[in-house]
């Protein structure tokens, strides 16, 4: 361990975090950096670590992995291959274990309003300060429930989440 300048600190931090949240399903830990002692960090309890090939990893590689975990549904196991597929250094720079996703779907309460006629263009030069304040207080979006659902489906497809409908 003496050959790795900062790995002892990563290992100590992982052990402390695991003492607070001992199950891998309650806390996902990514630890390590370029040329870290990969095996020691995983043995301490991390789910993902850098760098099995003792290579320099890209600064965004950990972000790509935790983004995948965050957007994976909570009832799905995220395979390591899928977690690492969008990283730059791949398996040479990163590794770990399959993990349960953390995403839980939800949404805002939707009030369905009848569409109003198209608003006329505003002539701000002719408006009083009170009229401008009233216009600024109006909501920006007036989507119907169906329009909102369609936009959400499109968004979920963009981030690779399957729709239940």
C-alpha cells in the first residue's frame, strides 16, 4: 500500500462510509483516482473504483458511471458492462460490481386547463408597470396532461428509461 500515495485515504473513507451504511443497496460508493490501488478500495467496500490498469482516468469517467446508476430504475440491476459503456477509459481505468439503480419515477401534480386562444403580442411600450408584472406572473407552460405525458416519454427515451405505458 505504500506505493500508492493516496489510496490509503480512499480506503479509510470507504470503510468509514460502509460503517455508517453497511449494505451496498443503501449507499453506492465510487472511490479512487488515477493509478489508485483498485483491489484495496473494492475490498474496503466500494462499489466502483479506479484504476484496475493503473492508468490515468478521464475526470468525467466517475460522473458517467454515477449518472448511469442515478438514472437506472431502483428495481433493476445495472450490469458493470452497462455502467462502464459510456466511459472514456473503459475497463482499463474503471471497475466494480453490478449495482441496483437508484431512480424512482414521480412527477408534478398536473392541473388540466382548457387551451386558451393564442395570446396577442404584447406592446410593452404601451403597458403600465402593473400590467407587466401581471404578465410576468403568468405560467410559461400551459401543456395539457396528454402533452405533458408525451414530453415525459420523449425525455425518458433520451435518458434510456423504459416507459410503463
